[in-house]
C-alpha cells in the first residue's frame, strides 16, 4: 500500500523497502517470544487484532463502498467480474444489515466491557491504557484524515464535503480494453462461465450439437 501511494519514490527501491519492512516487523515481534511475551501477545490480540480497531475500519469501509461509492455500482461491478447477478440478499446486507450489526457490536462491546485478563493475571491500569492506545493508533486515522481534508481543501463546507465523497478512481486503459473485448466476444450470453464452457465444447466435441455439448460439460 505504501509503494502504491508513493510509486515514484518507493517503486524503484521496492526490494529494499520490502526488506526493511520485513526486518521492522520482525523486530516488533521479538518481544512476543520472550518469557513474558504471551502477555504482550494477549494485549495485542485483545485490543488490535480482534478488538475495536478492526470493527471500526471495516464499518467505515462498508459505509464508503455502499453509501458513498454506491451499493448499486458495487453490485454492477461484481456482476461484471463474475458474469452474473448475485442475489439481492447481498445488496440488503451491504446497505443495511452489515452496518447495523457492526454498530450493535460496537455499542455492545462498551456496555459489556471487562478489563483484560490472562488466566488469573489481571493487567494493570497502564496495560489497559496501552491497549486502547494501540487501538486508537489505527482508529484515529479515519476521523483524523476527514478533519484534515475538510480544513486543507479550498471551498465552502458543502463543496468540500461533496468533493470528498465523490469517487475519483478511474479505470486503467488495459481494463477498459479487456472489458470491451469481452463484451464483443460474449455479447449474446451474460454468464462468462457458460461462454467458456461453450468454447471448450466447440473445440473438443465438434460432432455434438451445441445444447447437448453444453449440458455434458456442465
């Protein structure tokens, strides 16, 4: 992700950057293999890997995709990728059920919160503070960047907000050409997998009629 964000600076040194990140991650993991490492691991697992931070980030990703980019556009993107429309059940889940469940779990987490323990060992207060600091280290970037964007972008509040929620991702030329080629090739049938099966049938079983061949292939 960092290389994609700063391609001109990091891509020429991709191998060195990857090696540096690997060594850095290894150093971060060394405290977990010490005699008290299991306590550090439990702290990281409770507050970072399976705690609020992951749920927080997933919630805003769901909101960004389904409510900003648009669930209908996302629905059509999946149709283009797999060749057929998925059930509307998934659309309802993306737009309503998933965000509602995540909000419920987030609130329930604080209502039923109990201090972290490791067997009979109870972590001290500074351990819990450290755990919440670990969670906030990834959670604060979401509202933090939103505030930074609102303050640094020129224009009125409504203009900045409208510009901030407008998708700016543009498809690569290779992807556009591949999509157009696929449409010209399979413009009569919507299901890509069925088209592939028909092509295999035409090449391997020339003597069979097309319907019988497709039935045997499937």
